[in-house]
C-alpha cells in the first residue's frame, strides 16, 4: 500500500544489508528533488533543481542574487503558474516593475540547468562582480558565543534533514542575539540560501538591523557572492570556505567564518572592527 511522505521528501522502498544479511524491504523517505523553472514575464531564465517548497522565496532570492532585481520595489508580481509541461506547479513567473532596465531583465538568462549540487556555474570573475556592486563595510564582529549557539537554534527546525539526511540548511540570523529570522532547507545549498534571502526580501526585512547568513555545509564562492549581492556582511559556515570565497570576502569587506563547530570557529575575509582579535 502506498503512503504519503512528509513535505520535502518522497517515499521509496529500501532493503538494507548488514551483519545479519539482507533485511526485509521497508519504506523510507528521501529528500525530494524536482526542477523549478523561473520565468521573468513569461520568458524562462533558469531551471534549478530544488526541494519543493518556498518556491516564491527561492525565485525572489535568485533574482536578487543574480542582479535582476535590486530590491523589493523591482518586483511587481511573483506567482506560481500552471504549465502542463511541468507537473506539480513547478514554475514561478515574475513581473518586474516598469522602471527595471532591459540589461537587468536579461541578467539571469541561462542556457543550462542549475544542478542542486553546484548551483549555476560559469560566474564572472571577482573583478566583474565589483563592476556591478561596490564593497560593503562589515558590521562589528559579533560575540563568538552568538555564532557558536547557532547550530542549537537552527537544527531543531531542520525537520526534513532529520528524516532524510539529504538536505542543506541556511538561515538569516540577528548579529546581536543570534536568533534566526528566516530558515530554509533544500537539496541544493545555493537554493537554501536563495530561499532565506527571498523570504527576507518579500518580508521587507533586508533593510532592518544587520543579519548574518549561516549555512550548514561549506562556504563556496557563490554563497559569499549571494550574501554580497544582498548586503550581508557576515557569512558563517559549518564547513570549510574555498580560497576564492575567502578572497571575495576579503575584498568585499565581509567577515567569513568557517569550521563553526565543536566550540570553535575560523575567521577569514575582513577583520575590520572585530573586537578582541589580535
């Protein structure tokens, strides 16, 4: 008999092999992965592989971090649309405000799929990034205790990861208190970041008190770039940063934290205004 899987997952049948040999077939849940087509005024600009849920936020965050929109005012409308070619409602269309220039309307055009594991590939160099967006001034570095407490605050909200073990998580959090303001899970780490950024954008929360970005895995170049495009001055990762991510953070004026686990952390990027650092 078929059964329904919890949101964000899909049911499968599995047989496990161990010291006692093969066990009987049983049901299990895997993280769901499906394509989402993102359109701008009916024109397809990207197809990303993601875990269904928070699709409007994912699309909004993608458009912001790709430079199509610069803020909430650039969005006139954003909605899921029906397309017989994409079942389950896996299409989101965006109508831009009339003042958005043509160059930005085509900024995210892609002729490829963005896989959940690597995001949209083929980014421009760091020099090209700073032609579009200036460096920012990093906020004062928070008390390390704020960062060290993030895992305990965020992990209880990772319900689908707890069931499947197959998702990444991202959160925007208060730099003062460490309280998570927006959280998301997705099979793609870039999608999880776009989801929380998009949720904050749609809630008009990006212009309020400064927020940091926390990610459950490593911090690659694109994660830091997405934070920079959003004006986020601190990125904290449970895993390691890449060399290019550290170089971008240093030039951008961002704090980049890696290996945030087991009671410790490493700080890369900008060290401006970091109290207590040598």
